[in-house]
């Protein structure tokens, strides 16, 4: 198992679920239906509960959605979160039916513009407190407060997100409401990584919800999400997560399955990217096997790499083992030594330098030689 030191975030209670405080990373999803369509929304809840979701988010946008939520809530077997969309005043009506409220700081700009944002946040926090709800400050790249966005260079989309999250945390703290978590989402995994890393550095005690928004269809959406999660979770960042995929209605549970698979892969050292922080000693990573793997010997090779290099376990060396020629060449670039597998041979690299290709039964000897050279050079 890969040892990961989690950020010491404070615990936040969401009904019977606790996120942060060292609790296991929770996996959640969102119903992709109009809430007032009760049969469809009920079916979404059933699918997600059956898939093992820890939490489900539902959106409300009008009175009909609120009424439907009130009838669906007693049927839920897991905590519910509600998305307020642009009407923050709906918090008073929906809070009795849920365990968590998510609001988007950027959306507060659009409703009752003459009213200070702090007053709107105070209203939401007050309703949450009265109804025993947690809050999520959900910052999204596509809906940052325009006034805040204009205070940064046009090409910088990350700083406004981070600043928005920090400002709203400060507001909630000043109001005496600390039962909240934060999310900073973008469709670009690299921006997700930077935004969450910067926020966590300034507010390490605040639980973080991870996600890549508009990730898209599998497999691309899974790959983008996986890369962001690998980089962040291995740094100890992340207390709950959602995999946002474009999938058919009846496949909604796939978001939960994929989320748990990514977590399992991270903790067992199977990666697509090369995490920058994974302890001080030998770090062997390998991608999760998939339909692109052209030789099942890849899995055995990854295990053997771990075995034959254990003598170097005290040395800070990263070895990446990738199972295909599609992603392998680029995804081993950040490792000290990289192996990517073709049908009949294994390519060996030192950083970005190609060292040649070798038969499966010979590459381990050459790998040991390269490990010895690295040890001698440090």
C-alpha cells in the first residue's frame, strides 16, 4: 500500500457521514435529473445508493423542485446535499430536507445585486445552522464573481478561484460557522491541481471536495479526473470527491465505481501520472491495467519491478511502469526510470531519454543497472 499522509483537516459532520478529520475519503455523485421529475430522480437515487455512494447532491431551482425534494428526502438512505443554483433564498425552504447545502460564490452575484454578498452568506449559514446542515463553498471556474475576476489578469483563471474560496471561508469564520468544506473545480485537471494546492497551502484545516468539472465521456473523462486526483490525494489533499462523467441515465452509478477504483489504485500504487510527493524512499508506480494493455505480462512485470528493486528502498527513486504505447511514452517522462510496454518488448527510459527496448525476460537486469547508476550518482 502507498503511504499517504492526509492533510490534518477538521471534521465536518454531514448527517451520519463525517468528512475530514482523518476519515476515509468519501465518494459522492449528483442526480442528473430535474428534481421535480420524481420518478426519474428517485431512480437516480436508487442507482447511486446501490453503487455505494456516500452522499448524493440534488439541484433545486424553483418551488416545484423544493416540493419534490421534500417528498424524496425521507426515502433517501444516505445523506443528501442540495445545490442552490442562483437562488440563495431557497436555502430556507430546502435546509429541512437535506444534510448539506452547496452554494456557488459566483452565483450570489446575480441575485439581489444591491445586497452585500456577506449578507447573503450570512443568510445561508443561518439556515444551515438552524437545520443542522453542513455547507460546501463550491467555486467553479466558469462562474466566478465578475468583479473578482476583473481584479486579476485575463489569462489568470486560477487566482480568482482561490481568492473567492479564501474570501468565503473568511466570511463564514467571521460568522462563527465552521461546518463547511470547499471545492475549486475546472475542466482542466492541471488547473484543478494548482487551484487546490494553492488553497490547501493557505487553509490546510479546511476539508476539500475534489472534482474535475465537465470531465466528459469515458475514457477521457476518467483519465482527466484520475490525473487530478492522483496528484492531489498523494499530497494529502482531498476529503471527498466526485467523478463527473457524461454517461447514460442507467449508468449513473459508474461515477461511484470509478471514484472508488481511482482511490484503490492510488493507495495500491497504480497510476497514470507521476505524483510529485510520495515519501522519501523508493517509489514504484504503475498504471491501472485497461483495454490498451497489449501484453498481460505487464502486470507481472510491474510486480517483478517492485521485487527486484527492494534493495534500493531507502533511496529516493521513482520508477514508472506503464502498460501501453499510447500513454506510456509521455507518462513516464517525470519518473527517474520508466518502462512502457509493447506487445513483445519493454521500452526503458531514464527521465525523457530513451535507453532502448528489451525483451520482457531481460529488461529487469538492465533496470537494476540503471538503479545502481542512480544510487552511485547521488
